[in-house]
C-alpha cells in the first residue's frame, strides 16, 4: 500500500499530464466508432481525414505516455510541459510499438484459434462469443503478466531496445511487487463490471452510458498507476545497461 500511495502522490502532483493522457486514451475508441460510421455514410476523403487524425492521436498519446513515464523515473513529481513529454517520449515510440506487436500477434492468433474451436461445437450467439473471447484474453494476460508489466518498464528505465529488455526479466522477481500484481489483476477483472451492467440495463440507457464512461476513465487511471509502479519497481532494482542507445539526454531535451 505504501508504494501505491507514493504513486498516487506523483500522479496528483502531475495531474494536468495525467488528465491529458487519460483524455486521449478515452478519445481513441470514440474515434474508432466514428471512423466505422464514416466508412458507411461519408465520402472517402472524409474517412481518410478521420483515419489520419486517429493515427496522429495514437502516435501523440504513445509519445506522451512514454515521456511521462520516463520523466517520472528521472524527476518524480516535477511537472513537465507537453513539449518535453513529446521529445522525451520520441526515442521510445517505436520500442513501445514493437512491444505492443509482440503482445498482440500471439494474443490475436490464440484468440482466433480458440474462438473457432469454442464456437463450432456449441454455436453460441454473438454475446457468448464475446464473453468467451474476454475470458480468453483475461487468462492470457494473467499468464503473460510479467512480460506485460515489466518489459515496457525495463525499456523506459534502462533506455534499452525492445528485444534487449527480455534478458533483464530474469533479474526481476515480480513476486517482490505484491501491490503491482494485485492492481494488475484488479484491472483485468474491472471491465467485467461493464459487461455485467450491459446484462442488467441493456445498451441504450443513460445510467449505463454514464457507468461506461466512468469505467473507462477508472480503467485508464488504474493502468497509469500500474505503469508508474512498474517503472518505480524496476528502478529500485538498480539494473545496469551497458549498451546505451544514442538517445538524447534529458537535460538537453529541456533546453
């Protein structure tokens, strides 16, 4: 609980940056739905413009989040400007993309295979299939917990390449970070409250819409707490990376 309190203190001190990152994270799914609607109802030029805008926001959000985590490691509670976050996060952008792909490719493959195996004999409805997929993702995330939590943190703290972060995993004992494990498991289960609310209220009621917004914001906030705690945990191990890539020094970024 002490580590959680320290992390919350950092997030409270840097609340404008936290609000911006969470806001962009919440906005992206909305843009995805808007883009889907535009594909059916609008001209190709408008659809392309919306897609470019969504892609730009994804890039900016990834850079801001990476820059935020890196500056948390370097300067703790000290607030940073958006420009500093973007410049600090830029060297980590492609490394985060690589780590994301290393996670998504096996996850999507296993999900598609399992959906076929589970869906054929029982012929469930669309809702049942979605529930099966959600449960499968939950199980996979629990199995890959150490990779999901610590690989990005290792890249952020050590400033190493994505594939090089794997060799440091054996030096990290996740069981030493009990609060991090508890929060991660809670984050995995929390979205099921949204599914439960859909079962109770359907998909069009106002309380259900408000609950969905609150759930999304809470999930993003918990995710940021987890990311900061993971960075602080890795930093506490005092690992040494000798082959530093040619990224800019933090003090140079501030000038």
